C-alpha cells in the first residue's frame, strides 16, 4: 500500500504531493514499482497537525482520487479518513477501500456508511484523537489490550454489516516507541483476529528516534521492520517507498517457497 498524502503538513512528505502534477507522478511511480493499493489521505494525523474542515478534506482527497482514476483507471485506491462524509465522497469519486485510523470511534456514522457502500474496511487501533493520543499511552499489556479493542471493533463492524475487514494495530498511535516494538514482537498474536493484518511503520519515530536519525533517513530501518512484520504474519505493508517494500515481499515469498 503506497502512501499518497495530499496534505501540506504530514510528518515525512507534507506538501510533496499537494499539486495534481506531483500526485500523478507519485501515483505512477508507486504503481510501476508494484503497489497493490494507493492510500490517499487529506488530513495529517501526526501530533500537532492543523485541524482540517470536512469540506477541505473532501476537496483534497476527491481531487486527488479523480486525477488518479482518470489517468490510472485500474488503480485500487483506499481513502485514509476517520470521517464518514469524507469516506462516502471518496468512494463515490473512485476509492474502493476505507482506511480509518480510529476504527470507527471518532464518527458514529462510519460503520453504517461503510456497510451501505459495501467496500472493505481497515480498522486501526487508536486511543483518543490524533491531538490527544500522545497522552494516552498507559497500558498494562499493550498487545493484549489492543487485541481486545480491535476484536470488539471488528465484532461491532460485522454486526453493522461490514464483511471485509482488515486490522491495523496502529503503531505509534497512542503508543510509545517501546510499546510499538513490543507489539511488533508479538505481531503473530494478531492472527487470532482472523482478518488480514496491515502494518504501517514507514519512517515513523519508533524507527528514527531509536536510530538517532530523522524520518528522511529512516528507509533502511523501515525496510528491516517491514521484513520482520512479514515474518510475523503481516498481510499488507503501508509504505512511503514501494520499491523497497516490494523487494521485501519478493524475498519473503521466495523464502516461503524454499
């Protein structure tokens, strides 16, 4: 899953894909390198990011989706949003998956909207909101508590009529770096959810702070953890750099065949 941020303030690539030209350049590069999905987001969830109105988020993501679909009609697009109105507009514009960082906790209408749209749904674990999450990291056992919440969210989603669900443990969202590494080390336990697992750790602070570097210099660390995630049962890697992730996938599959 290649990340296409149409925001001016994302933690790594804010502003880089904000114009239609750059959006299409990014989409073409990722698709040519083997991306299965493009994940389009118009609201930065990094700590301290600016608030974005629903209309502004709609304009950003729908414009990007329209442009991508027009040039690459076969592309599979997911919409990265926790707002049901934005999700609905994005699917109508051409998106086919909804990627919700809140797992349905920030919009009471999200599950019913997804059920009506009949599209796959990615439920991520998040405590609080993107603005408050850094203060909500008190867990007795982070892996088991995240598993419990995701299990509950999946059950509610299924009861609402959502059939195709993917789970994301939410690395870095309301978790310290140590907690994120603990979850990664126990990632195989998330197979108990009986749904595909998405891992999104690309260039995150758990990597670059551990290595005393920056997000810009965290590609090697990202690749190492992506390989580890595959070995631990991840089904989808959400990344900024598709080529390197696809090399991980290719080598992983070759190893499984040996």
